[in-house]
C-alpha cells in the first residue's frame, strides 16, 4: 500500500517498532482479566465469593476506566518529560501489579483483584505514550498510517485470548500473570535501549501546564474527537474485555461441541478464548488499514462507512437470533470496523491538534477508555436486568448513530477551517 511504502526513509523505524511492541505488550496486560474472567470467578467461588454479573462487569471495566484517567496524566508526562521516561515509569508499575497478582494466587480476594485491576490501568494508559512517540517522528501526511501501526499493538488482546485460558488450564490462572510479568520485563529492557525520543530538529517539545488542558477542554473539537473515539476504541476495548463473558453465557453449549483444542481434551473456556481471539483479531490488525484508508479518502468519509457498518451489525446482533458461526462472523465484522475507525479517528486528531498531540492523545484516549468502561457496564447491566444482551447492543447502536449525526454536524466546518491547512485529507 502506498502509505506504507511512503514510510521508507522517513522518521525512525526502530522507535516505531518499539512503540508498537510496547503498546502490544501493554494492551495484552491491560485486557488480561477478560479472557481469565471465568477462571478467576471459579477461584473466588471456591473461596466463598460468588461474583454477580455487576461485580464481574466492575472487575473487567476497572482497568479500562483507570487506564482512561491515567492517559491524561501520562499525556502530560509525555509533554513534560518525554515519551521514553514516561513509558519506563509506567511499565515498572505494571510489572509490580502483575507480580502481585501472581504472588497472591488463589488466596487473592475480590478487593485485592480490584487493586490489581487499577494497577493494570497503567498498561492501558500506554496509548498516550506509544502513539505520540511514534507520531512525533513523522510528517502530517503520514500520521494515519504511522499511528495506525503503533496503535495496532492492540493485537495484544488477541494473544491474551489464545494463550491465557490454556495457561490457566495447565498451571493455574495466576501463572498467566507471571508469564505477563516476564514478557513485560523483556519489553522494558528492549524499549530502554532501542526507543528514542524525537530530536528537537524533528519535533519541538512544548511542555504544557494544567491551564493548557483547560484551554483544550474548552475547544468543542476536543469533545467531538472524544465522542468519536469513545465509540471506536471504546467499542473495541469494551467488546474485547467482555467477549469471553458474552460467549460463555450465550454460546457455551455450541462451543462445547467443537473439538478444536489441539493441546488437550476440548475445554469450553479455552475454546471461548479461541473464538474471542478470532473476532478481536480483526479490529487489532486492521487499525493501520483504517488509518491508511483515511489518508486516501479523508477521515470523515472513512468514519461514515465504519460507523454505519457497526450500527447496522449491532442492531442485527440485538434483534436476530443468529446461529453460532454467523454470530461469530458478525462480531468479527463489528470488531473489524471498530478497529479501522480507530485508525481513521487518529488520522484526523494530529492534523487538528498537531502542536498538542501529547495532551490530545491523552484526552481522546481517556474518552476511549471511558467508552469501553460504559460498554462493559451496559452489557453487564443488560444481562443482569433482562437475562440477555439485546438491550445492551441496542443502546450501543444508538450511541453510534449519535456519532454519525455528529459527523454530519462538523464535516463542513472542519473541511473549510483547519482542514484547509492540515496537510492531509479531511
């Protein structure tokens, strides 16, 4: 693709790769509780604590929420201290949280798990570091594909769903956290030596004060981007975090008929991880494709299509009793379009707020995390209140339609004001 070829001779390839790897590792850790939700629930039940649907949704959404709020703080750190120092401090905290979960093991309580979940939020906040570190090295016309590549690190959640349930089955759920800690340490060391902040002749850092955050919060475009990313990234991470719970509660009988566990006798929890990984893979791997499409046709046109498909498919999922494989295919398409929408949103953000990309990545990324938290809580509420997910999917489809209406409201103004001098397609 032309956008990828244009990267040759531009920027700093190793930093782009390490930003991807750091975000990949972080995203894997950030969403680790999702594919382990059943196993952790069983361990707590043996200890006398049976989680309700609401408690399970809270546990799964807490890393997403804390990651959302921490993105603002790390975004400030990127502008104040540079991406590399900010990333290393954040990664160290994540490693401590992982080792704590492993050492507590089956003796861990629900409240202690909530504390671990808060610590894992620093992994989710890595978004506010990895994307600006990569983007600072490259010109505006390449922001879509560059930030798409860095952001494609969210493929880490796919690795979670493939391997976490199997590791838990073989050795125990706590060993998933040990494996995660070892991998995080390896990435920490590699990042320390290989990643570089952009030099001053490529990118001039302008450290921001709290009042600068306030100024950006007064800009209505900040809120529009927050809404759009709350839908795309929030939808992706929300469905990813809740996918195993959804599949286990809706299609456990269907999954139990498939002998696809090549490692051992079929285990429905492991198989749920495989199918979850399949659907999530689409959104993870297609993020840079969405950014590249937006570079070519403009982010607004791209978002019209991606959001439209998501709204339609969410309504189908809510109202039609789909057979298992067709349901998996529809979920695959939903995640694919959400992933491409992520790339499209961040094709636009650097063009509108190029001088404040660190703060804006934190603010918009926080909105994405809040959107994911809201989606998980909505699905959990729908299951608890109605013993099903129809209402939850319909609410999500309605919010996507609101985003489409928002695009119609801003497109002309964007194209005739800042879009004229943006340097890329709007």
